[in-house]
């Protein structure tokens, strides 16, 4: 599967976001999702085969990290998506805070 098709799936994008800056074990990644460990393992396999994550094995544990260099321009695209979502979340939080403040003043 090519990289673009691999990141088209939302859970895979979320996994990439989780391992973007730090290495996490498969178990640590799976804990963050409401699906089975097996399902997360399959997503990790697709990401690995697409060259989007690296795998380091330490005994029985497997650790994953995003391979930004291998992603090329796709890395910039993913970062821009996440930055836009964070900017939107910040704007919504600020709007809610202003609204709450206005309601307190009106009372």
C-alpha cells in the first residue's frame, strides 16, 4: 500500500501523530484507541510496510516512530493538517471563554 492510501485512514493518521516526536511501544499506542490490540497491530503493519514508521524491537516489545524523512512532502502535509486542527481548537476555546465571560458580566 502506498503512503497516501495508508494515511487516508483516520486511525493511521492518529497513530502517526502519536509517534511523530517520540517512540512508543505497540501497547502504549493501542491503549489510546477503543479497538482491539490486533486492530492497532494491523494499522501499524500497514504504516510499517508503507515506510511511514520505523520499528525497533527490544525483546518482545516493539517500538514505533514516524519516519518523517522517508515521508518526504507528505510529512509537511500531515503537520499542516494537525496545526490547522490545533488552531481551530484554540479559536473555539477562546470563543467559549469570551462567551462565558460575557454571560457573567450580563448577570
